[in-house]
C-alpha cells in the first residue's frame, strides 16, 4: 500500500467505517447513497436500479458533492465529503498529544500512525510527483503538506482553504 493511500485510509477510515467503499454496512436505501433515508420516503422502492427517485429528492447538502465530482472520480461521488480538519482535530484531541498537523507533514503522519521518517517522506514525495531535490527537506515538507491536503480534497475531503495554501 502506498504512503498516500495510508494517509487516505487514516483520514477517511476514521469517520464511518463504511465510507471508503460502497456500502459494506448498507443501512436503508441503495448501496450508492448514504443519505437516502434522510431524503427519500421509506416506502419509495429503495432497491430501484437507477436510484433516480432518491437523487432529486435529496435537495440538501449532499447533492453538490456528486455534481461537483469529476466523472473520473465517480466512486468518490457516492460518499459524503469528510471534514478533514474535524477528523484530524478529533484524532489529536483523543491522542492527548500536541501535534502541528495543520502545518507539518511530519506531525500529520505521526497523528495518523504512519512512519514520518525522512525515507518515508521521500517515498511520499516520489508518489506524489515531487520534482525538486529531496535534499531540501524543508521545501519538500512544505510541498508535501500542501499536496496531501489538495489530494485529500480531490478524493472526497472537505479541506479548509488555509490548509491548502
């Protein structure tokens, strides 16, 4: 498993164990929509193949997510967005540690229980396409943190703009 995939699993797997894949813990409604019970009437054929009656009825906060998702990220469009800052803040509070995960890739990786050593960060940089020298670790770390936050946002995370700047 890649280091970035471990980061994604650490963030997205912390909130609703069924979120990373389509409905392993399916409640009511079809496996493609977590918010079906909130917006669709219980007697509205939850097993309908197209789920078309569920999508228009959910005119709430979940509709913008599927519409704003790019076609190549269709599997992620079926998940509600994860509030990345809230998840990580909750993990930090539960850990009892004071980590600067908002600015430090090292602290972010520590918070997620991922190896944050220089070789691990160099591997993450390689995975994410870092083109500059990995000998300048300060520049690499800043780039890594920004890139990880951007990639989390691209993969279904709601990331505050200040964490991607």
